[in-house]
C-alpha cells in the first residue's frame, strides 16, 4: 500500500492510498472548520442540504438515478468532530474499474469526482440562495437526530459528560450542534455560512483504491476547479487543558426514566499531552478499561459485581479519558471508589505482565484490522493529517508492541479526575 499526499489547489490536500485490496474505491472530502456553538448546527446541515439536488440533477430522485447509472455508486453526507475541529463533507464509494462490465466506460472515476464537485459547487438554488424547502426538510431531520440522542442512554451520558465538563471549551459543543441553534437556522443565513465554508476552510480529500494517484489528483482538481478560495483559516486546532477545571471533582446528577443508572467519569490526561506518546496512551487505556481483560472489566465488573458493564476511552486530540458504566444506584459510591482504586493501582505500577501483554495484543490486532477497511483507513489517516503525523496503523502497532510498564505508569501518573456525571431514575432516592 502506497501513501501519497499533495496540495492540489490552495488549501486543498489530497491523500491517496493506492491498493488493490478492495473491490470498491472510496473518496471522501472534508471541509475543516473551528467547532463553535454558533455555527456547528449550520455546518452539520450543509452537506445534507447540498445532497438534495444540483443544477443538473435537481432533486434526490435525479441524483439517485445518476448514481445508479454509475453501477450503484453511493454519495452521502458526513459530519465528524476531531478534537475541536468540525469536519463536514461527503463520502462516495463506487465499483473499482477492474470489476466493471467490459462495456462500461473507462472514466468511472472521473464521473464520480465530477458529480462530487457538482453537488458541492452547483447546488439547486433559488435566486442564488439554498432552497427553503430543502433547508427546512433537512433541518427537521437534524433536529430529530439531536433530540434522538437521549434514546441511547450510554451515548447520551457520554455526551452530557463532555458537554458539562468542557462547557467553557469548544470541545463541549456536540458534533451536530445544539437543538436551539438548529431550530433557528434559516435558508438565507445557511447560504451565507455555506459560502464562507467553501472559501475559508482547509479541505482534506482522501482516496483509497487502485487508481493512479496522478489520475485521481487531476480528476479532483478539475471537479473542484471553481471552488472559491478566500483567506483560508489554517489557525485551527484543539486547546488541551492539562488539569481539572477546579480543585475538586465536579459532580453532576441528572434524573430521567431509566432502568439502569449510568455513571460517566471524565479525566484530563495531564502532562503526558505535552509530548504525547500515542502508543503509550492507547496501551494505558487498554490496560485500564477498554477490553475484556482490563482492570475495570476484571475487577469492577467480574470480581466485585459493582456494575453491569464498564469501559474507558481516550480522545488523543483533546487529552481526555472517560469511563462509562452501568450501575445500580446503591453501588454508586462503592463503584466510584473502586474505579479510582484501579486507576491508582496503575499509577503505583501494579500492572501485571499478563495485563500489559493482553492489552498490547488487543491493540495490535485492532490496528492491523484497520488496513482491512477503506473507511477505517480514511478515518485513521484523516486524524494523522490533522495531528501532523505520518506513520500508519501498522507502524503504530509496532510502537504499541514496544510500550513498557514504565511508559504506562508515566501516562497514568498525570491523569486527573475532573467530573463525575450520574444519570439515575427519577424515582431513585439516592443523593
């Protein structure tokens, strides 16, 4: 697999992975912008509105017919949050040229990129403005998604923890924005935001497939040749807070009709984020709580039966770790104490060789599986590009294998608890 990266237009970067491993090609295009409360919902809405129709293909039926004519190609909106950067755009996948019928044209790639450019640069407008009916229709779908987050209580708890813990930071803004800002979106303001996004955003394009990189670069350059470029905002990134916001752990309890309490704990990774060792951070998290051999699973769940489940995760962009657990309310204090004790065990170096080896083995397996999926490769390399790193998943797997107990202890020693969020049933008397 060969990786190539090139600036093909001002502020537009193409990363190509040439491989014959997949039968389909994948192209994604992401406009990068600062995450903030004012614009997050509008940014998230823009790709869905653009996907409603273009000048040449004025509605979704016409676009669907065009994609069917490209042997079942797909083109869909995508919205992501990487640290305090919001990435909005599209992904497209299509049958690789080697697997097309003999009578198919040889320009499948060019037709896909042309359609991508058309959706982005030539939407179906009225009087130069995004069509009100398209904006209103997609806005209602966005609001449904925002309101529907509460249906998944685990994810809801994690989002609420993030929102509350980072309420003074851009990171506290959800990927899709907030319900109140989404409700107030109007077609004229969205048009203005759409034009600003096109002219000021750095753009990351990713291609995975067997086509020659130069051919992909030429096709994408032609497709985006009319992309307006103004003063591009390169000065974006993620502010990393090393320590907790206050000198005590903040606690927030929320009540809702739930069958099972959800405990979410947020930590700052601390001094290890000054010069982050990504491999050591991931191994630390794996030892602590991200697998079935982790300390949280083996001790808090299996040995002490304090929870129904417990797992941890890290955000290496922001320097955060979180624990999510399902508990009975009467176990609240005991579960908190035991989770803290397991983390202190790591700080004290109480990590067995079996725990370390199992954590690394799981991580290495996960990283190597990334190379088996074009979508996972795209996500991995987008993150690497934003962090300015140039090693791939296999190289990261090799670094993971070299992590020592001392490396894990060094990471764990700086971790500081910032907030505890507890979602409990409305009838529960627990304070």
